């Protein structure tokens, strides 16, 4: 949001997060960068935000919808928030054309703390069911390499955080 306001000259934005810690941190960052008059962060469920219907020019999501368990409710809420000519734009972790095995999927979801992942066709179907015209929906194909990178980063951090007695401490 800070980048969109600063570099794309978006007049104002409202962010929704279900975690008080994330909202506080975001508010602190916005104040520190002098953007708190243009960015408002609210503590709410992304599937039931309480924000007014039909007032948003666009809804933006960036690699976060994988944390929301009910994708149908999420897409319904994003569609509800939009003005008639509004746009939904998002990136998310998606399952690619080669389906994960149950074991792979469980390891991935557990490791990444994701509720679940949708595939591109599933997002297109949900958007269409909620009255959205889908202009672009594509899989970048970067999922496998970023997953491996994420696992390596987690393993390196855990190695760093494990003291000599073998207990993990302060792992975020």
C-alpha cells in the first residue's frame, strides 16, 4: 500500500488485516513515512470487513489470500466493496498445473502456514461467479522455485535460532 500511494499516486487506501500485530506495525510504518493521512489500516476479517459497499475503486491483494480459508467468501467480499467500474488485482500463491500429492500439499501448507491454496482456474471461477470480468489470470510458474527458496530460508533461520541446548527461541 505504501508503494502504491507513494509511487503510483493513489489518493488513499484502506487495508484490512485480521492480526492486531500486523495492523499496529503497518500503522507505525505509515506514520514513520508520513503516509498515515492517506493509508488507514483496520483490524477485521477480510471475508467480512465491515467496509462500505460499492466504494472502492480497486481491491488489491499481494500474496496474502493464501492465508484466508474461505476463498469464496473472500472473493464475494472483494466484489461487494467495488464500485461498478472497480477492479480486483491480486497475486497469490497458487497450485500449478502439476497437482501436489496429499503429502506434498500438507507439508507445504504446514510449512508456509497457509490455510489452503487455490489454482488459477478456481480463482477465475470464483471471480466470474461474483460478477467480475476476468481480463488476465496466469500462473507465473515461479511457485516451485520460490517454495524451495522459502524452505531453505526457514531452515537457515531455524539453524540460526537454535541455541546450543537445542531449543528454538524467538522464531517468528
